[in-house]
C-alpha cells in the first residue's frame, strides 16, 4: 500500500477520530445456540458443523454477503438439508445442516451471525491520500475474531462525549456519525496491526493541506523518555506529553510502554480511552508508533506499536 520508500518522505501525523464501518466477507458466525423446536425439545442444527469465527460464504451454491440473505434461504428451506460453504482459519470447508422449526414455526440453524461492524477509531498518519489507522485489527466485539472484510468506509465524526477511564473501568470516545452524508474515505484492508485505505482528495487538501509533516522512525530509533501523543479528538490538533518507560523491540505489537504525564489529557480522558487506538506517538520530531492498548488497572498507562511494525503487516 505504501511501498518501502515510505521512510524516505514526510507524512502527516493525524490523530483524527473517525467513524469506521466495515462489511464482512460473508457472514460471521458469532455463536451457535440451542432453541426449542416445534416439539418443545432443545436442539441446535449447527452444533458441531460451524463454530464461532467461521465465515459462511454460500448456501446451496448461492453466494451469501448479508445476514438477511442467509435468514431468507433458511426460512425457505422447508427443513431440507442445506450445503453450507464456509471459511475457517483461511481454509474453505463444506458441511450439511438441516434447519429445524422452532416453537413459532420458523426454520432456524441455531447460529447467531452478523455481517458488519462499526465504531470509532483514530487515524495514525496520512501519506498523500493514503492512510493507516488503529494500530490493531478491527475485530468482532463479541468473539475477538479479526474481521474478514469485503469493503468499508471511514466517516467524519463529532465527538459528543468522552467517558473517562478509571481503574478497572476503561472509558471511551462517543460520537455522532452521519453515515449517509459524511463518507470521506474507503478502507482497502484490515490487518493485525491496523486498517489502511485512501481518503477523498478534496478532504485531504482541506484537512491536511497545511498540516505538520514529519518522517517515520524505524523501531531501533525509539528510546525511553519524553514523547507526545498527537490527537484531534477536540477538533484541533493537541499534543499531550507522555513518558516512554519501556521499549520492547521483539514484540509484534506491544513495543512501547508509556505513562501519560500531561494533566490536560488526564483531566480530559483519565488517560487512555477506547477510540484513541491509532493516535500517533511522536518522539524527536518523528512518528514512532501508535497507541494500541490501555492498562485496565491504571488508565494513565498504555501500550503502543512501532509504526515500522504496522507497515510490515
């Protein structure tokens, strides 16, 4: 997406909170669950056939991209066996499932599925019109499984409330997203270290045309000591001081352990909150990483990933 020459040119550290919507590639099986059939007996036709984290991609040869499509096929099955093609751990598999009627006379598989995911995350940097965000994958909140996504968009959002973090109680950014009007970019991929895609050219020019630019640091350049989190959650660029207490060059994602020392950020958020993932970490005038996790027992402390590791994914 960015090329090895990304380290040779300055990019824009963003810190902008965005609305994120992603459509799954197939429908995700969140859980399998029992129900009472028409005889009042507990049953689960999908049990032992599909499981949490599987992606159903076709039924009886018909491609499935929406939850409603799967429900319609099952409802019209009249209890006949269905050939279900699904993806598990990257491998395609096929099984047969015979729907059963529930107590209300509706045919069911006994599988809880979903076809999309949405939320708020933070853009790490912008390179021309390309961007990278989050510092970790978009995962299903119920299963923790990384989403296999066919398409997605990023949307401008107004942060309407910040639920502050407290010990054992992480807070979150809450925002208003007008999905029909505020699309400003397309998500091209979802990786273990973040999402990437491209933004609208006119939006980039208006938002980042005159923004500060800087180079991306390699992991070996990161050191303990003073650094900054860049954030635009208030609408304007703010720079909050942190202290990097430990650097782990061998980890894949928890490379930077930091402590928020800026009173303004602690007063605003309590430290690190959900939705801040992806906020760029700056040291010595370079982007060194992105915020990824908060310490549950101390929200003034958190982890970050090296930008170099984000790009490798």
